[in-house]
């Protein structure tokens, strides 16, 4: 039998479905929300609904956005000749936070992973090739994670893009093997970009 009232128990159950949130943390968060003012709770609920209702994928780079094209694609000060390919929006944000890259992005929304049944058609590779065939891009920087899946995806993209005559580089392995780009510090990401090499 639960020691919490049903609405609190329901909120705790909902919070435990979030990644990295266990029962203890969910209980703390639920009690914090309970103690907060009605306006703070409504603001939180409104923010969650806004994200679900207003966020979509940019039709150009496939980053998460509330306007199309996204702010990065609209920025006329960014280089149109260099395209950085990342696995997900969190990787894009991590790179942007370093301030070292001033080109454009393409978000794949995953990696090729035969064990999980994810093939090239399940991520945004066809859209990437379409962008490259439209011309204007002289370098593609592969910034996939240094994991087996990230390496497989980079190799597949290299074989696909090289025949187009576009320079291909991959960020250097300043990022430890098996780690994720979004969790890397700014200096490590900066060094990885500076040490990228042609494929």
C-alpha cells in the first residue's frame, strides 16, 4: 500500500518514466511541485505542453525548432560551405556551446545499428545526400560519436559522399571512445574539431 495520496503517486510514477529519474528523485520532485505555487505548477505544465505542441524538425537540417527553417539555417553569417553531420540535437547543442564551429549542421536522428534493426533508411541520410547534391557544400565534417554505431555510420557516409567530390573530415578522437559528444566538455570538443582529419 502506498504512503502517498493517489494524485502524488500518479505524479511520481509519471516522473520515473523520465530518463535518469528514479523513485527517490521522482518523490522529491513531486513534493517540490506540490509545495510550489499554483502559478509555478501551471508554468511547468504549460512549458511541457509547449514543447510537445510547438517543437518540430527544421526542414533543412532536421534540428529541433519552433520556426522553419531554424535559427541556425536562417543565420546569414554562418558558412554555407561547411556542413557538420551529428547524430542528434544534443550533439549539435554541445558543439554550438563551444563557439568553435560557424558552419551549418545536418542532424541524422540516430545511427546505423543493424543489431537494433536501424538501417540507413531509418535516419536522415537520404536528406543529407539531397542537400549535398544541391551544391554549395565543400566540406562535410562527420561528428558522430566514437562508438561502434557512430563509426559504422561514419564509414557508410564516407563511402556514400566521397564519390560526390566533397572533402570529408571527421572530428579527431579527443573524445574518449565509448563516450557521448553531448557529455564532452568544451575544451575536449574544441580540440576534437581542431584535430579533425580528411577521410
